[in-house]
């Protein structure tokens, strides 16, 4: 297309979107051509993910299960690396489907069991991080309270000291006033 001819990154994004539309329309050869073109020019992971999904699905629909599983495995890896959770999950689901359709049910079950184990670990990690955040919030509240108490104590000490300073100044003034007359008295003797 002339609009994206000089922009490989934009052309890749367009090709990856069109590739999946071809998959939906069951035009699998053009889908694969567009998806391969998108992968060649892709500069961002979301574009790669769309192209990998189109390749995985088109191979799955054509019964090329090993190749489909390879594309879906790549999709799960790219999706996971880039934080594209949707594509990571689609990649894992596609890989399991390719195994199951290929009469590798034990391998599919093992894959699902590993995903379950990882999800359980992920949930535990999230719970631990939430507890750490809650503990940090409690600690911050305690520090804020101690900070307020210390500020109040400092303020009180400053007020007491300023009162003492005032009395010391008063005493010095009284002493100075009394020393003068004594010196005047002793000079006259």
C-alpha cells in the first residue's frame, strides 16, 4: 500500500492486522504471507504478537500442529516478555490446543499442569507483594506518628528554652544593673 510503503514499522502493523482478518475469513495463505511480512518488519512487540497469533491460528486450522505449537510458543514468550498478557495467554492456549489436537493429550495435560503451578505461584507472589505493601503502609503510618510526636516534643523544648533564655537575659540585665552601683560605690571609697 502506498501510504505505508516508506514506513516499515507502520506497514508491519497494518500487515499483522490484515493477516488476522484473513484468518477470520479462512484465507489462510494470504494470512500467512501478511503475517510473515509483518514479522520481518515489526519493530514493536504488539505487532509481532498479532502476526504470531495469525500464523499460529492459520497453521492450526491447516492441521500443521507442530508449526502451530511453535508459533504459539513464540507468541506466549513475546507476550510475556512485553507485558501483553492477552497474547501470552493466547499463546499458551494455542500450544495446548495444538498438543491436544495432535493426540498428545498427556503433553497437553502436563502443559496445563505447569501453567496451573505457575499461576498458583504467581498468585502467591501477588499476595506476598500485597502484604509487603500493607506492611510498608503500616510502617509509614508509624513513622508519620513518630514524626509528629518528635515535632511536638521539639516545639515544647524550644518554647521552654525560649522561656529560660528570657529569664537568663533578665538575670544578666539585673546583674549588670547591680554591678554598676557597686562599682560606683567602691570607687568612692
